[in-house]
C-alpha cells in the first residue's frame, strides 16, 4: 500500500485493514498503541489536516495538568509524544477526510466510505472522534465575519502571534481564563470581558486572574460587546456596554470563547444507540450497540463518565482486548505487561 510523504494512504481505492480508528486526537492515537500491542494493524482517519484533534487545533500551547507522570504538557507536546509512542506499529493516516458511510458487508466486515470516495474494509471500527465535529459559537455582532482569521480568533495556535497586541478576551469559562493568564505577559494590553462578575472556570484560575487585575496587568470589564471597529479585517476597537454606559475598548485582537457547537455529523445515522447525542457503550469492552464498533473518549457515554483524556486512555486499553477477539477469533490472547514481556518489548523496539 503506497503512502505519500505525509504518511497518508496514496491510493484512494479500496483498502483492507484490521481496524479503523476514526479520530486522531490523543485517545485515538493511544488506541493505535493498545491495538498494536495485540497485533492489530490500524488506519486512522480524521477530518482535520493533522493529528492531535482538539489538543492541536484549539489549544496546542495550552498546558494540560492531569496527564499521569507529566506534571505539565501542552496539547501539541502530548500529540508529539503519542505519535512517537505509536511509531513501532506503523499506523497509516488519512487526514482531511470525513467518514460519511459505515455499513456491514455480507462478509461480516465493516465497509467505510469517506467524503473523498475512499473505501476501506475492516473487522473492527473504533470511534474516537471527540465530541464529533465542533464549531466555535460566533458572537452575535454585525460584520464579525470580516475580522475572523485576521483579528478575531476562536483558538490560539501560537502565543507569539499575540505578542505586542491589544488583546480582548471575551468569556467566563476555562478557555477565557486560561488564555487571559497565558497571554497577560505577552500582549501589549489585555482586557477580559464577561457579562457578569461570576466565572465558570476553575476557582484557582479565577483567583490568579483577579490577582493580575489587582496588579494592573489585566483589565476586567463587566458588560457586553455591541460593535466592532476597523477596516480590511484589521480590528481597532470594540464598543462595550457596561452598567456605566458605552465604552470603546482598544483591541487589535479579539478572542471570543463562547463555547463550541458539537455535532455528531454522519455518526448519528449509523444506527448506534445514543444518549443525548453521545454514543452509549458498556464499561467492560466500550462496545456500542453494534457488535465490532467501539466508542472511546468524549464521544461515548456511560454512567459515571468523566470527559478526561486519561479516562479515554483506560477505555482504549479495554477496547483493544475485545477487538482482538474479533480480529483473531481463533487465537487466545495472553495478557502481558510491557515491563516484563520480551514479546511486547520486541514489538516496541526496545529489546
């Protein structure tokens, strides 16, 4: 099977593989590792143009603090480490394509088709597509489209791009608070705008933000945006309505964090049991209502579900054990530890 320079499948024709992983975020990438340990070969498909999912797309430089053994790691660093970890298993990647159709053929295998016409057959399918397709919620401001991508950003991919700018962060959740803290030392000036003086983010982040406000390093405004000012995509200022009246706030970059609109997209039509737009799974195998289709990470639901990356890692490990039974129905799986198994160490290239 020929690959292009980006590691994608070059031939758009029918491809056969053991397992298809839909989603190249951290949980999807770790699924490749767990499947590889039990000799299952994978193709990973993602609608984005690179691996990492939301970690790389929305907050590549934002620190993550709850990955075991890593006190702090950015979204991009975590992605890079996972890509390094799965190298021994030779997973193949298809980027920039959406899975439109998924059916089971008469041969018992799953037949998948992307929006680019690519067809792949596999014995098992692992859905690790996060919350589905995500679209940032756009503030209801006239003419905002003209500034998007040049002065108005819904994600920060490089903090250096904000250096020396007058930044207006809008929102009251974790994203707004995190970027307020991270960009305070980079921006020429930073204003945090929220409609009320109460925040939904982590308490320690709120405390740090208020400390920066007290030090004069961040300005906190309570109010709502009413108008954008600027030409040719270059933002100059934003009119804000507060309890004291209207005020024109200087801003050459605006970061509105109003949340994301999540959509399952084509997944919703695959006949799987759903719970409030999430895929219902069992907690023994993380299998869906369709035998051989698994769902791990933020896209699944079960009682007690926590939307954490580390939870998705656990789900991937149990999923792989059951997937082995479908890929190798006549072969008994012997559970092994990577620390003591020479067989697993050989697969990982460390022996």
